[in-house]
């Protein structure tokens, strides 16, 4: 019992992951030898919680790295100051596995599991800039992934709905966004059909490669609403912005990007 108290005290002090890990391992061995396994389970659960909390810290180093990233984005042509302010405010390293935190502020996409990626910061900034979001607007994101893009949209003051089709990513992004106290709705399901129950939207963002523009998404746009969507083949896609003007879709074309595929009814697995 004394050993258990020592360990819990140690965990509460959060004295560095390595030392916590060593202490937990030592105690785990002891538990397996002498104590009931449910006690071991509780200690490991407590360790996991503390490890999660300590890995979710935003330091001056992270803030500095974000400022440098913002300058890179500016040089690459992102000019919307509100978008740049959002990038400088949202801790992107929270959305990657803590083992890869040092990659968070490089301008590149990164694997987040389930064969998916957190989009490159430039891509996030580019799509967000095209959306021209005003505070209070209702925005639908299709492809929550890590949740980073959703956090940027929230930071712009949008009322965000975001849909993810991979359960593991849905659960993980929900956890991170709630830790950041972001107020938004994250849903699990096929976003290629949109979210008719919440339509119309002032903006819809698709963060996966679509074979064509789903009519269902145009139908769910409000008058004056913008749909930003990468459309093409599985290798590369052209970024489109479709604006509903007098009830009709008006399409503008932008640069070429490479996204992971949109799946679902109006995606690449389509049987329609
Ligand atoms: N916006 C994400 C972020 O900030 O991390 C990056 C998105 S990742 C490039 C594309 C995501 O779209 C993947 O997580 C994938 O599972 C999801 N996706 C693909 N097809 C989907 C569909 N039909 N409905 C919902 N999510 C979908």
C-alpha cells in the first residue's frame, strides 16, 4: 500500500514521462506478482490520463514555431490576416501523436493513422481563405481527420459541423477538440451526402478528393454560400470554389492539390 501511495504521489507530480513510465513499470511488476490486477488497471489508467495531459502543453517554443509557420504561409501567398491569426492561435501539435510533435510546425501533411493525414498547413490556410468565413456562419466540414481544420474554422467564429467516416479518428478528434474547449458538432458517418438536417450552410468544405461535385452539397448551400472542394482523380485534384448566386452554382478554379480520397455515396466507393 505504501508503494502504491508513493507511485500515485509521483504521478500527481508529473515529473517527466520517462520517470513516470519507469515508476509505472516497476509498480506493474509488483502488482502482477502480489496485488489484484484491477489495481494495476487503475494505476495504468491514471498514468494514461496524466500522460495525455502532460503531452497537451503549449509552450513558448510551440508558439515561436507557429509564428515561423505563419511567416512561411504569408510568403506562399496566404494573405487573409484572420486565417493567419487562426493558424498562429491553434496548437497543431495537439492534433498529432505526441511522438511526432516536432513535425507539427513544418509545412507538410502528416499521417494520423487509418491511412489518413492531417492536411498540410498551407492547404488548410488556402481552403480556409477561399471559404471567406464570417463569424456566426454555419459551416460544414467533410473529413474531420485530426480535427485541426475544424479548430481553425471554430477560431474564425464559425458554427462548425464536421463529419468523419473513420470511427477511430472521429473519437480521437472529439477528444482533442473538447480538451481545447472548442464548441462544435462532430459527427460520425458518410459526409459525401452532406448534412441535410442542418442545411442550409453558408460554407461547406471538403477535405478529401472528390471524383465530382456532389449535387447534394450544392443543394445544401445557402444563397451566397461557398463550397470549397478538391475535384479530380486519385493522384491530383483541382481546388474548386462554387458559390450559389441567384440559386445557381458559379464555379471558380484554383491550384492543383493531392488529397486522400473521399469515400461514401458520392466518393470513390460509390455504387450510385
Ligand atoms: N481536415 C482534416 C484535418 O484537419 O486533419 C484532414 C482531413 S484528411 C486529408 C481527409 C479525411 O476525410 C480523412 O480523415 C477521411 O477519413 C475523411 N473522409 C473521407 N471520405 C469521407 C466521407 N465520405 N465522410 C466523412 N469523412 C470522410
